[in-house]
């Protein structure tokens, strides 16, 4: 809504808006700070997670127009009821001249009734909503007149948001309703994501070629400066003229230049008349071009090497061409990783937990295949208590990349003890042998009180101390040294994902409970107790104890019912070639699929070397092409496989979804008779991971 309002109003007004989702107790003040004397309007987003917060925000924002968006259920856990949350939100509007609300929502209407008399209520009556193929028409009545507008979206959320945006925009320029209707028809999908991609010639790319204004430039520069790549690569900014800033070029571009300096930009490549005229403001290496084509044809463009490049341009400059040319296209198969979904999954599990319960996020096996560095960074930014990886090398990589959160090592190997100490990686200790070696290594280094995590085997029979027989000796040995200190004690459920194992799980817990208490009694400091994995978090709230360990759930997969919550990973590729093959011909090696009708067969660049299991071939499963199911036909080859697109309207170059947002990874794991963990962790390293974040 905020971005749409911006699209509607920015052609006529100089509009400042909250960046991204800066709507919290911290985000709102930061947004307000961004306003400057040139702005005609500020669109400030405000959200609350607890009662009492809105009153504070009201004093900071003091809005003249109040807009209530769809109320939603976020943070509902902290409010007694939906009504109370609504009433709390309404506090923001008590000093407004006008409010825009959805009066069809009885709760909102009731709350709005409590606003002071002099607050004007706008009435836009929606008569009818017509949905067509690719657009919706909204018929309305406003101030005694009837009219209609069209939007290029048909989903309900977009329609509802459009009504609120339209009503709000009407307040600001009520004279010309036709202009507004025209703009409604051109509303664009909001691209709030900053993508990081591998570029050609060793470059890394942040593609933000959708808009250019000073605020979003600042955000993108900030995002860039926090990326690990900046350690190794020089920072380059490719920027177009900034349109409709309302500011004189001189002050605008000297401000932009300052920003670039403060974020460590070493090279600026500008496109546009204004930038060309203002080249001298940029103290670093700079090159200016009048047009995008001139840039693309230049030596400067040709010679970009090992740089970390932010591409930022107003739509009119078609910088998508620039980023397309810079993007590396070796293998068109990618694993797209949605970091926002990851955060939402953490929030989902948090809802089952007491606020004081800690959480370990399992990023072992390269973050269940999606990559541990990006996920760890995101989790660290969201205040996770612990990260857990399988081996010390993975932990050291995270430290090298700037991860400072606590890191637990699940399988410390004998060779890596020095690495544990050097990088402050906390090992899990599961046997006397390992314990002795660790004590020896730590004492040799003169280390004291190094945190370790004691693992008990309560039924898995994999790794761990025996919770009955080993306890006295373990406690005695630990007490007799000062090199190591037990920081936590844990065990692992064998079957928290199935009701049929409940009796066994409870027995595991009892064993664990007794042994862990014994250990605690031997120490004056608090020893963290934890036993639940993802499935356990949902199923055994009474066993959360001090901490839980979230693994599969982080990636959106519910191990209990195989449903996908917020999908994190999408494996995609593109069609290389399509051919017609007559009935009776066979496809692929060993003639395993013989066609029963005349068919159209597409080849896609993904094979078992990418982690696509051979058992999916010969109609063992399907992928999605333009939303429709296409069977794998023939044996899956090493780098390529074939799919049946006979009934699908598609062409070469079209995207194919192997699994992801529209095809749950569990469809593949079910077809293979395995678990989603195996499919995810099996995606090979050569598949490029692309991370997206709002
Ligand atoms: C992998 C792992 C987890 C996470 O399990 P999920 O089922 O993925 O939630 C928890 N604890 C231990 C010890 C693990 O090895």
C-alpha cells in the first residue's frame, strides 16, 4: 500500500516514504527522520506488536491523514483480542483531520466510532468488483458521483489494497479523478526485493533496477555495505539520474556523492544528462554517460572485473538491460532462497514458545542445502540465540564471513580442536573419549571455561552419553577440571514427528529429565536444557524447557504433516529446446519411456549431477511449466533431462519449477519414498543459490 500510494502520488508531489518495512518503534522514528524540507507528503508506515506502542508512535508521527490497512493477525499473540488491537491502532489517528477505513469490517468501524467528532471520515462506496483475465474493475460511488477504475491485478488482497489507496489518493488530489483512475491502471507490482547475484568476470551484483530515489538508494547502499562480499571486492555504483526529487541537481547530487563516499563506493558510473553535468561532485573514480546504450557499448562497461556492483536506476533508463548483461549465465538452474520466508518461519515457531525460551537454528549441511551463510546472517540479524552446524569447518566459514552469534558444532572432529578455540565454536560432547581429548587440547592451550554442550543418548542410539550409567562418572570428570564448562545438556527425539512414537518420546524425556537434573545439581550456574527439534516444538510444548532446536521448520517444512508453511527454497530452470516426437519413439538413454501419443518434449538443463534424483524419471514425478504439470520422461541424464509438455502452452526459455512456491518439495520426496531433508540437501553445489530479501 505504501509503495502503491507512492506510485500514485509521486508524479505530482515530492513524497517521502518509510523504507522497506520500517514500521516498528525504531523503524518509525528512522522513517520520520528521512523527511526533509522538500517533501510535500510523507507516507509513514506504523505497526505495533504490543499494547502501549501506538501512543508513543502517535507522538512521533502526528499524522494528518490516517489510513487503516487490512488489520491482519500479526502479533495477535500479544493482544487480548482483535478488538483490542484495533482500538490500540486507532490511537494513531486521534489527531488526524481525515481517516480512511474499511467500514465493512465491523471491528474497524466500531473502533473508528470512538475517534473524536471532528475527524472527517471519507466514504467511498464500492458498488461492484469485476474480475477479468488479467485485470479487475472496481465500480465505486464517491461524493454523489459514480465511477470506475481498473487495476492490473485480480487477487483479493490487491483489490482491497487498491480501494484503500484510491480513497487515500483522492483526498490528496480530489480535483482530477480521471488522472488518478489512469494511474490506477498502471500500478506496478511492488519490487521490494534486493537481489544479490553472481555476475560475469568475478563480479557480484545487487540488482535494484526498478526505481531510483535518494531514499531507496540509501537503503540499497546500506544493504550493500553490510554484505560479506565487500571484504573482497571493490564497490561500484551504477546509477541513473534521479527523477522527480524536487531538489536542485546541485544539492541532490552532492548529497548522493556524500552518501556514496560514506558507504565506501570506490567507482561511480552514471547515466543521464543530470549526472553527466554533475560529474565533478563525485570525488572517487567516475564515468558518466548520457544514455544507457552508450554505457553498454563503452570500455568502462566491458572492463568491470571482480567488483561488487549496485545497479540502481529509474525505470525509464531500462537498467534491467544493464543487469541482464552483467549477470553470469553459466547454468540456468538456480535455487532461489527467500530469506523473508525464513524469518517468518522462525516467527511461526516462536508463537508456540514462551518469550524467554531460547532457540537454536540448525544451519548444518549448508543450511539444509539452501546455504548456511546467508541464512545465518539473516538469523543473526533477527536475534537467534544459537546457530548449529555439523562440523568445525562450517563454523569457521561462518566466523570468517562475520557471523558473531553463538555457534554450536554438532560433530566436532578430533582434528579441529584448535579451530574450535580460535573461532569460538562450542562443541557438542558425546563421549568420554572426546571429552578427554578436548580437555587435553584446551589445557594445552591454557584455555579455561570453554563452553561445551553435553549430549545424552535417550533412545536414538547414535551419539551421546548413557543417561543412567554414565552420569556419575561424567559429572565427576567434569568437576575435576576447569578447561571446559557445560553450558547446555540435551538429547534428541527419535520420533517427535509421529503420534505413534509418543510413548517412546515420553520415555526419552523422562530419561533426559532425570540425567540433566543430575548434571545441573552438580553446578551452581544455570545449565541450559533442550530436547525439542522442529516437530517437537509443535507437538510437545511442555518439553520446550530452556531452549529448542529448529531445523526443518526453518525451511518451511512441517515434518509432522509434510505441509509447507512459508516456502524458502525454489529450484528453477529454463527450457533449452522443444521438439515434436511421434508416437512410438522413445526418449533418452536405454529407451525407458516410449511415447503413447505424438508429443512435445522439452529438454531442461538439470540432471542428477544437480541433485535431481534419477528415480524421478520415466514419469516418476513432474515439474511445473507455466503452472502446469509436466512429467519427467526418459531416464534423467547427468546434466539434462526431458519433460513432456504436449498439453502445455510454452516455449524455449520459459521457466520450469522443479520444486518450490507452487510445487512442494514433499511431492518429490514422497515420489522418491524419502524425506524432504534428503531432497533439499542433495541439491549440488554447482546450482547457484540466489537470495532474495524484502
Ligand atoms: C538436525 C538436528 C535437529 C533439527 O531437527 P529438525 O527435525 O530438522 O528440526 C535438532 N537437533 C539435533 C541434535 C539435530 O542434529
